[in-house]
């Protein structure tokens, strides 16, 4: 018997899913353990081993691989908790990272911030100016050497940075994406002086045109690379000590994994890795259920995440934004707000009720955890409303204190608003559902999609308690709560279901229609790179899939659209079809008639994505069928629950998920208790258990 394990390290809980060769799935949850998140990983693996009835060493010795998603990279960048790094760039171009182009005034800012023109200010530079040094060298736009690299001056600059105690250096030279020779030589010079210094090259991390974004991406990758290397090295060492047989893989933001030893080389690719696990899981489950258009929603302890699957494929982006800086990293497009189960409810200066973005996190946690937290959270409100069981979470292993929840809501929300504790809790629940519905609307409707054409998947510890309400906010009629053993750990299930995905890209701007041979040479070079990277992972693949695309734009515009390119030999016909497809995609994104071919079309960045399909991938097993739709055999009692402030508290049937069978039908209002989550089936809806054990909630 062999196992595949996915581990999702969140800000509040660490989740794990294990799938064995027989198709049986187990899930476990343990509190996250900042700052040493590796302990939480070991704790949740211990919990899995306990379910299997064996020591952790025996379980890990039979494990094909572990796929690990971590928030550590993203959290470090967002909070600025990164070590100082040095920056080397072409003489005369140091200030690019401080000028930030026009982008520094609008990237990542809310509409209110954009309207406050007088209050706008560019962010501080990613590195202090004393650590940003210039190197004498110059290439032209074709990659030809105009000014040779001054190696003596480069050595002096390197020694200056090292003398200040820096242990990591980012190198980003002008036009290096056309010719990396000078960057590669600088790395050699650094390692001649001190081979232990961490070095990132823009020609490897972000070989794209546009200087500011390339510089920012390389610097940020350098900031998190050493920490990621140390964390993964420490974790892998602990796992090897516990007899882990297979490789440790790390999820990337592009929706695929990479070997832990390879991840620090391009550390920026792991930013947001934990956010993509749920989307990958939704794709996997969607194939089993026949769903091609899916809204994947994850309400964890800290955040609410939304990703889209359209026509069976996750929606991707070629870049993202962190702290107002553009980051060149292919990613699954996931939207997030701080509105998880631990999101803190508070009153603004005008006395308006707000929920999030700040979270009680794992420590001290919501007030009801009894760990010293005094701020009211979504979890506290759900306990007061009767949604959460008073005996606690994790089957009672995580006790909850209703008196502490009531006290936090009373002092912080109810008394200032002259409300009862119950009404204040109902208001918190309503605000949570409204703001999560707003993010759904932004993600789906503003992308040009009709929510009525989608099925919504809801997971995470708090997702099943709110999903029917926020789905109704945007008109989605069908909600799937993936249960079995994966309801609250679905992102970990997605990690376990992930494959190895590697991407290589290069900018080579050219007007369309371009020379097919030029395009073919670019793709051949990139395909060679990704195949070499696949070989370095040290894994066996059941198959390898290669995809090609070009980021294209209309001339004199900045909006680039990734356009698929067919495999095989390219000719003038294939290039012409690529231009047509670009126009179609542009119209889908920006509206019919918005394009203007007469202005000309340009190919900018060429990209190859390789997927190494792993031979072991989990799938939810079939559930035993019920004799009839009547679910009374799974009913374990009732309690007063308030799901609607106008209706108030209503006697609500409570069901034990472990007693439900495929075909059982629940009439709302109803509560389904699972050890790791609680599902709400609201008024005027029905919940049907499908063949895989998922709960399908549909409005009447």
C-alpha cells in the first residue's frame, strides 16, 4: 500500500489529505505553529498516521510523495519580514526600482486610493539605495555586447555588499533576457568571493521585457529564496529522519508542483502556492462530476479565496501584484480578501460594522477558543447563532466556549450599537456573507461571465457554513460542498492531486505576422529548458504534456493577452490563426469591437508550460447508496439556529455526515456536522448527497 499526501499550511490551521493506492482518502487538521510552521506539518502528519493506525515512520516509508503548499513566501513579502539583499544593475539604471514608472501610483490600489490623487505616494524602494549598486556593462536590444562587463568594478561592488553583511544578491541587467552572459559571469564572480551567497539572476527568474517589473521580480525572489531554502531544507531533513521515502514537492502559483530542492532557485514561483491548491482540487473533482465551469471558494481561518475554472481549465494570469510592485510570475488567478472564520468584527469611526481583514489567526484565535483572544470573530458569531456545535470543533477535540464568544460580541459590537448579542451575531454573519458575495461578483461578473452558468464549490473550515448565502448573493443556484474526508482540507486535496508544472519564457518583441522560423526557434529553446527542468526533478512521469503560448498586444497598448499556439511545425497559416485567436480573446476580455487590428499586433513574450503527469493522483471514492431519500437515519438531534436575522432562531435538524449515504436528501434549514467543518443548508434549499459523498445544495 502506498500513499500520496497533500499538506496545506494556512495562517490558522494546517490541513493534510492522504490518498492510498486503493482510493481511500483520509484528512486531518492541526493548528499552524508560527514561526516554525514545520512543527504544524509534523503534527498533522502524526494525526494522519493515527487514523491509519500506524507510526508516522511507517506511513512516510510508504509515501510516494508529499505535495506541500506554504504561505510563508507570500506572508514574508506582504509583511516585509525579509532579510536585506543587494541589487546589481546596469550603470545608469539603478533608480528604476525607486521611480517605479507610472505603475507605482496605481498598482494594487483600491478605487478610493486611486481617487485620492493628492494623497497618493509611491512605495519605498525594495532595497535601500546604498545596497543598489551599478555595474559597467551594456547590451543592445538584440543582446549584442556594446560595453564589455567591467569585472574589476563588479568585484568591488560585490565586496561592498558583502561587507555590509548581505547574504543574498539580485542581479538584473538591461537586456539580459536577450543575452544572459553578463549576469551569469557576475554570479561566478560572487561565488569566487563567497560560494555560500545566494544569487538570483533576472535572466532565469524573469526573462521578460520591461525593466521595472523584471527588477522587482528578481529582488523579491532573492528576498525569499534563502528563507525558503532554509525552511524546506529543515522540513525535508525532519521528514527524512522520520523515514519519508518519496520526494517532498512544493506547490507553485502556476498550479503545479516542483521538487523542494529546486524551489528556491525561482522562489517567487511559490508565492501564493497555497491559494492555488483549491483551484487544482476543483479541476480534479470537476472532471469526476462533469463540471466545466466552476467557482472555487475557500473560507479558511484567515482569508476568503476565489478562483475560476472555465471550460475545464483554471483561469491563469502571467503576472500578479504584491505591495504595489508588479511580479512576473505565471499564476492561477485567485482573488483574496481577509474574511475567514477568524476575521475580526469591529466598528469603524462612523460606527459601521466591519468584518476583517485582520484575523485572530491561530494564536490567540477567536474568543471562543479560550486561548486569550478577546476580539469577536466570524467563528464567535457562528457559535452564538447555533451554526457551530457547542461541544467544539474537530469532533470535540477543539472545545469552544460560548460564554466567551458572547462576551466578546457584547462588549465590542452589541453594546456600542445598542443591539442584543444575538442580533449583533446575526449582523456579523450577514456582513460576512455580503462582502464575500461582493468578491464573487467582482471575480465572475467583472471578468465577463454569467454566474448562473457556473457551479460553486465551497470548502475550507468556514466555507460550508456560508457558501449557500454568498452564492445566493450573485445568483448561483447550485453549490457543491466536497465532503467525504476533504470538506475543510480541500486545498490539501488539490495539492495531493497536483502534477509537476514548469514554465519557461522569454521576451522577443516582433510585429505580427512574424517569421514562423523565429517563433519556432524560440519555442524549441524554451521546450528544451522545461524538459531539462523536468529531468532535474528526479521523478517518474506517466506522461509529459507541452503547451505553448505568446503574450500578444495591439501596438501602442500595454494590455497583453496570452494566446495559445499549436504544437508542431509553425507556418504562416499558424501565425495568422494566432493573430485571429488573440483578437477573439481580447474581445472576450475587453468587449466586442474593442480591438483595432489596423494599429498592428505585436508578439511580446513566448512561453512554454510543461506538465509532468504523476502516476499517483487521488480521486474521491464512491459512497454507499441510501435505501431511500429519507435522511432521518442520519439525524442526531436539533438545536436553535439563526440563519436569517428576520426569521430569528428556528428549530433546525442536525445531521451527522458519517451517517449520510448517496441519495439522501435534506430539506433546509438543516445543519450537517463533519469533524472538520459545519455545513449550512438554509431555508428554501435542499441538500442532496451525491455518489461521491458531496453535498449538492440547490435553491428551491
